[in-house]
């Protein structure tokens, strides 16, 4: 059985020791990082610190030295983002810090994406994400997108003020298996239901799993509207998307 | 001021709100929403629909007055949104329709650096500012001293979201705290100017929404960037100030209580008693009836339970937690003052 002391990177050890509280998450992360090569741990540590320049440098260096792009993504970037998500959920860090980590993730992914795309590696699932019609708030949606991308999903960002027709057109174009809708305003929440109705009218409802979220949205509201799932925060969004991807497969 | 066995003569709504903001005895707990009580039903009732009611002083005043005349609240608030100043500062706007709030297009920011921040010379004479100032004058003329007229001037943190974009502003706060402070320092001039102009127009108190919410930033952030600035507002703006921050805020309530603000308008994510324990008697609290789950989606009986929880915790001013959903039913809103009156009928003077 893996132990904390098996992890080479001192910063990662401290992060797990200091900030993780749920036994299953501690165990999973010790297991993960103890099998991950030290160079990947360094990438994860730089990402957790939100140091985009260091992530950029270390990712490039790892790829130049012949490390597989998928290993850099999974064992470095995604593993680091996992810790970031937990710290955010537990209010140890807040949105500015998450934004910095996402910027670091992006700095690493810019080296990895072209390689993965060339080699035809499939994402976990393809997700369409948009803030509903009449709503221009996007910070929550963007955090979800960062976490989803940081967990191996391909995400098409439809931006804000997205009409039912725009969701449908994008679904037909991108053939995504999951559609995520966000709303911050109580006045725009009902547009989630309208979009689901439009999907039914367009005979597309059975082709896609629908997840919803946003500050005023609740599980009860999501159920009433006929969504397949509700995510309370960015981390829940990722676990929900994983579940929906499995159910929809 | 809790549970003083003191006989207080019957007060007007205005006297009641102002006394509660000063933490003085009241004849009964005032009902007040320092953000907005505009709803579609109320718009129809007085023919003052959005978006016009956000841009036309007569319509704005008519809709604001319904808080007092139709709902029985003790205050009126003519500013229904958080965008009037941002419009005057040059942000791109989406004024929307009757059933939605106007919003700033924050994905198209107007500023990037400290030097970009300019409060225009015509800031106070911009039509969207004049509209608010004229609406306040109309309300004062119509209601005299009967009802508390509360104005609204946006804090610099919220202006930062609008003018810099939420993500760039939050990233800047992490990358360059010094630059962020310099930006806040320039933007606060807009807060002060508009606040003082509303006092000239006749407000009794001002809400200062400044969304350093627990959903976005830490309590330490509030302390580092805003606590002193909010205390400065108290020194410069000579009416009671009500700070409004949405979301979970217990981790910053102690700092807020140190600013000298008259009151803090708090969200239902914070339990009334827990919040009162933190604030103690340093400032007043206003709130915190849940909007999306209770006022919008439930019934008067559910509203009543939340009002009672606040009364029993000793919250000095009762009202919705934030600007109420536009589709909220009037009967749910009327339940707030009804419950407050009934409770005082049974318990006498609580405060």
C-alpha cells in the first residue's frame, strides 16, 4: 500500500497532508502521486501553485525528453488540477487562485494538445457548455470548463446569452454527448427548461445528457426541468460529467 | 439593543428604518430590501415595466413606490439593478426586456490598466444617473418623511468586475495586488460622487453593493482590499450606509462590522443567529429571506418560517436577501411585513 512518504515531491506531500481531509481522496491521491514519476509531480506542483511559466517550461522539457504527452497530461496536469479542485471545493482557495491554476493548465496544454490531436487520442467525452439566453454571467461556467478540460474532457464553449437554437445548432454541429447549461439569475433559470423542451421538439433529447448549474439552481429545480443532473460547483460538475458520460455511453 | 423592555411610540416607516440602522429602539422591526423589490406583477400594477423603469425617472419612482404602497415595506429603493454607474462609465450594456434585469457585457471590458480609469466629467449628468437622481427627488416629494428612501451606489470591487471583466479583474488581484488597490482607489471616486449626489437628491441611506462574495474571494481578500476603503466611505458619505455582499460571508462579517457601516445586507447562505453572533451589536443586519428557493418558488407559509427565524435571532431589519426574482409572487412578499406585524403583536417590542 502506498504511503505519503513514497511521494518524491515535498510540496505535493504537504498539499495532501495539509489540505485533504476525506479519507478516500487522501488514499486516491497518495496512490496516484506515489506511482507518478518525479518530473510529473513537479509539473503538478507548479500547476497547483498557479505558476504558468514553470508549467510551460516543465511540460516542454518533459516532452522534449521523450515523455509521452498523455502521461504529462494525466500524471502532471490533470493530477495537479485534481488537488486544485478539492482545495476550491473546501474553500481553501478561491476563484482568483483557480483562475491562475487554469492559466497554468492552459500553458501546459498548449504543448500537449497538438500532439494528442495528431495521434487521435479520444477525450473522456465531448461537452457543450453555455450560459443560457438573457444571462451574461460566465465565471461559474468558465470554472466548470477549466475543471472539465483539466480532467480530460473536450469542451466547446458557447459563451453567454446562448439561445435554444444556438444550443441545438451547436449540438448538431459538434455531436457532443453532454450539454451543460449555466444561469446566475433567477430570471434566466427557466431558459434551461425551455432549452430542454427545444431539444425534445428537435428530437435530440435522447442523444444528449443535460447537466445544469449556477448559483440559484437547485437539484429540485433541475429535476423539475427534466435535466439529467445538477452540479453544485465546478468539482461536482466534473464528477457529474463523468457519470453522465458513462451512462450515455 | 436586544429585548429592551422599552416602550417606543409608534414610528413612521422612515423613522423605524433609520432608528434600526442607528441600532436605536424601534416600535417594531422594519421590513426593508436595500437592493430591489421590483417584480413583473408590480410593473404591471403601476405600468412601469423593465427596461423602461431602469431608464425613465417617473417609471422608476412609480415602481419603487410599490414597495411601500403595495407590499407594506418600510423602505423604497429606486435602483433595481447594479448597472447605472457602469452605463455612465461607458460599459456596453444589455438592457434586456420586461422579464429580465439589465446587465453589463463584462466579456467586453472597457479598462485594462490604472491609467484607463477615468470618471467622465459628465458622469453625474449621464441620463442613467440623472434618472436615479430624479426618481429619488420624485419619491421624496411624494412621500415626504413617511418612508425611508434608500439609494444605491456601487462599490469599486463590483465596478471592477464590470469595467475590467470578472476574470481579468480577479486575476489582477492575485498577480498584482498593488495595481488592484490603485484601480480600486480610482474607481471609488465613482462610488463617492454618486453617493453624495443621491444624498443631495434626498436619500435617507445608501446601499453599497460591493460583490467581494464568498463564492469568489476569501474573507482575507475583503480585509486586504476593501475593509479600509469601506470605512473611508463611512467617513466621507454622511448618511447610514448598508453594505451588500451576496453569498456566504461569515468569514468576513467580523471585518465588515469593523468598517462602521450602519448595516450589512446578508444572504440566506448565512444563518441569522450565527451572523448575529459575529456582528454582535457593532452594526445592524438586514436580511435574509431566501430568494430562489423560498420567495420565488415556495408559499407564504415557507416565507413566514424564514421571517420568524430572523426575528427570533434578533435581526434588526427583515427583508429578502438580495434583489428579488422578477417573477416572485406578490403574496409571498406581503407575507414578510404580515409576519413581522403578527410576531410583534404576540411578542411586543422586541428590539
